[in-house]
């Protein structure tokens, strides 16, 4: 009898260990490629759909839209993305930063908008090379002229600088738990379908020298400095950027368009489950305010 009990206990222990090992693998695989967790085409589309940078920041962090799935500080919750801007001559540099901790920020991507002397506007959405590899850039072609352009070149325009920081968030925001990448990709497909008349041209060069110079003077790299060996080039030694990585993935998947982000079917709901709040990780009771920040 004792022998049978010992044998049963041993089998149960082995089975439990296998399950735990599988679970650990699933959790680690969810966000193994950081660039999977913020799609720059969706960022471009909500930028073009915003009246000003304050509204753009709100859409980036809207718990209903769930544009981002980034968790750079590894607390199990999606990071708040703040927006800051600098202006030089006719060039607007808009930087998107993850809020990681008190006074610690990490640049994720930038939007560079420039009006030339012929009054033509060019826009590029540039991924941070640390996350997306070198020269991962999209040039969105909007179906309608973005409303945000109307304010950018006003005489008395003031650059936007987000007032929000660690544990000091707008009243509409609460952090939600991160999702497996395949669920985030599904949400990306839905968002892109909502902007199906927009187009996103990939290029591998930056047009604005002013924006590039300004960015180099004002960048924040809190995550990079803590994880110097986790850059895109270290994570993906055989490709130069996210675009090449997508091409390889598409080839392996037999030409599927899942990574390209276009879904043939539309759906009315973005996520099946309501995001769960986790009050243990961050204190949202401190410094809550509904005071708007005018752009």
C-alpha cells in the first residue's frame, strides 16, 4: 500500500512540474519580442484622428482602446504612455515615453511632422531602434487631413508637455493586465480595420534632420540603461529591424497577413474580456485630478 501511495505521489509531482513548466513558458513567451506590444501603424492612425496632443495621449492610454500592451517595468500591467513635444522652426517632434517609475522614462517611438517651404506636410512615425531596430519608420497616408495639423503652425502655439507621471495619472486611466501577444494582435487588426482608408508606407530613412537632432538632445532611456543587452539587435541577430522580422515571420507562416495587421473580417468588440484592475501594483488614489491639460 505504501509503495502504491509513493508511486502515486511521484506521478502527481512529475505531472505538476510539467504543468508549471508549461505555464512558465507561456508567460515568458507572451512578451518575448518587445516590439510586438506597440504597433506603430495604430499609433499613427490615432494621431491622425486626434484634435490635439492632449487627446492623442488620452487615446494612447484609453483602457477601452488598449492601443498598447507594453510592460517595460515588468509589474504585470501596461505602462502609461506620456507625450512630450519639441518644436524647431517648422518641425514638430512628438515623443512617446513609457512611465516606468518615479522620474524614470523610456522613449518608445517618435512622430516627426514637418511642413516644407511649399506648405506640404510630411509625417513619419519612427520606432526607437532599441525596441524596433534601425530605421523602422512608417509614413502614414491619411484618408482625411488630420485635425491636429490645424493647431501645429498657429502663431502662439505652445509645445505640449504631459503633466502626468508615476502615480499621478488622469482620472480616465487605470492600468490593465498585459495580454498574450496573439490577443493584442487581434486588437491591432480591429483598430486598423476602423481606419481602413489610411495607408502606411514603410521607409528606411528619416526625412527631417531637425527632428533627428532634437531627438538626440532630449531622449530618455531609463529601460535601456537598465537592460543594455536586451536591444533589438541582441534579440534578433539575423535581421536589422522589425520590418525584416515581420517578413521572416510571414514567410514561415505561409504568407499569412496576421503580422501585417489587416483582418478580412470586422468585429464590433475589441476584447472579449473586460480588463481587470490590479490595485496592488500602483496607487491610483494619490494625486487624482480631472483638470485638463490644454495643448
